[in-house]
């Protein structure tokens, strides 16, 4: 169990205590919110499938900011304690989320796998490793001479190409390829064009690497290999074909599902929740039958009544960071919990905004509801800049019916967080409390009422 400072008792410490970073496993600030999420232990289900089966590809979904990364870090810790070698990384650290294709993701996976093995002191057959390296060098750049490649990479890394040294040659090559795909527009197109026609050989090279590594992994005492790729739900949602409604999400998870499932390892991908409300949701569930969705923390029931259990859980989240009783008037944190819609990220943001505004107004303690209302207005304005005008009539219908249709506009509402999913045995949806306060929504609501 990691040590943490006690809950903050002054405004300066309180502001620092409400950062948005995912919690590492064992962090004493973690609160089990599953009772207000429908009662499902998402982490436990993912782990159960990994521990009891041959390699399987699983999906985990949920709104951005709902706590997926914290749950995945708990999964990493659990699997490591069960003697699995886990390769966990956030995809947006390697890949441009505004322009991602499946080959970018696969390249990032092998780069991260190679780096993890290197860090753990796990070596595979050098001839096999060199053969895989030269395949990538030739396909990506047309390089056939290892000495020429080594000289070029040595020069680039000496000039500051981002990667820790010393690294094996294959690590430098993969770092070069993924770095150029992330930052270079023209070279990105060229590498993709070279890789795409050879996708089956590409996947086989990765699997050769995995198969060669597995015996060495097991010699180190590990049971198996698990790959966990976080933050893929941040892929920008764009419509690629107006006639069919094909999106950037479809292109990755549906059109290339077989490639994403083809790796010889346990693998967990994050996926945008909007995919499960698309016209192709059934196709996604068919391609990835093992999936879990992490819903919002309920702060209201489906009939609009308060869910005190969910509000209490969020107050507990705040209490792990801040001495709520000494810094806030009674009921203020409950108010912020209600107005967050049960989204952990927005709740933490509202706490931070409230503390910040109170400091700007002289730092009076305890913080009043009036200051919290100003903080909520700041969140309302943020959502107001994000919601397109054409969505408000549809949002009013969602608020009335608690359901979302399977079309591109409702997908966009889920993606931009103006609509949130909850679980009460059955799943249902509602409009974010901040969006409900917008004048455009209120006008649409009057019309529908």
C-alpha cells in the first residue's frame, strides 16, 4: 500500500489534491464505486478471462473520465501479482489520436513489447530478432544493409531522437518508425502505404517475436503475456463516408477487428462508448464478444429522483483528498457531486474550480454554495462551447425518454459527453447536468414538454 498525505486542510493543499491523474493500484484515495455503477466488478471480469483461457482480445469501454484508466491500473497490479508479464501503455503517448490507423497501433504494440522485454532483461534469439528488425527496416524504408541502417540510426540518436540510451538496434528502429508516424505527415503516409499491403506478414513478424519471447518470459517465472492499451477511446470521431456513416472508429475496430485480435497474447483494448450505440454495435459485439462497459456513477435514478448512494460515494472520493468538513459548508460537495453527472473527472474538476474560485475571492473558509455554483457555471460554459446547435432537440428527447438512438448524431453526443450512460440492471442514458443548464437545451425542453 502506497503512503499518501492526509486529506488537505487548507486551500493550497486542497487545490493540489484534486489533480486528474489516474490512481495507481493501491492508492488509498481509491473508492470502490461499483455499487453505483450497476454492481459489476469490471476489473475482476477482465482478469477472470485472462487467468482462465487461451489468448483472448477483450474490450473495455466507458465515457472518457469515468475511471477506466484507474481500473486498468488495478488490473495491471492484480495480473502482476498473479505472475503475468503485463505491457501497459497509453496509446496517445505514441500515436496521433486525430489520425490513427490500425498499422500505427500494431507498430506501437511491438515497440512497447520490445522495450518491456529489454527493461526486464528478457532476450530472444538474436538471429530471429535481427530478421524481424530487417523486415521492418526494408518494408518501412527500403533498407537492406544492417550496417548502413546502424550508422544512420546511431547518427540520429546522437542528434537527440527521443529514446533512452543505450538501446538495442531494433528498439531504435521501432522508435524511429513510430516517432515519424506520430509527427511526420508525408513519411507517415509512405510508411503506411508500405505496411498495409503486407499486413499478414506484419502480424506474423509480431507473433514470431511473441512466440520467441514466451519461453524466455516463462523462464523468468511469469505465467503469460498480457498487452493492455489504454486511451484508445480518445480517437477523434470523424465521419469518413457521409453515405454509409462510416467513421474513424469503424475503420479501426470493425474493419480491422481480425488484425487487432490476431496477436498471440492476451490483449485488452479501450474503445469509445459511442461504438456501442452505433448502427454497427452488434457487429462490434460479434467481433469482440468479451467486452465490459464502465458506466457513470449514478447520482440520479432513471425517474429523476436522487441516488444518495452515488452522491455519498463521490463525497467519499472527495473526503480521501480533502478535509471536506473543515473546508466546505454542509451540502456543497453533495451539490458538486450531483452536478457532475456522476463523472469522476468532472467531479474532480468541479472541486478544483471551486477551490480556485474561492482562493481568487479571498480564500474564505468554509467554502459556500455560492462559490460552488460559480464553479458549476464554468463547467456549463465549457459544455456550451462544445455542443452543436443541431443536437439540442435530440438532447431534449434523450432527457425525456432516457434512451439513445443508434445513429451518428447520438454517437457524437456520447463521444462529446453531453449524454452519459448509467446502469440499473438495464442501461439507460441521460443528459449531462451542465448541458441541461444551457439556454438552448432549456428552449428545446420547453418545446418537447
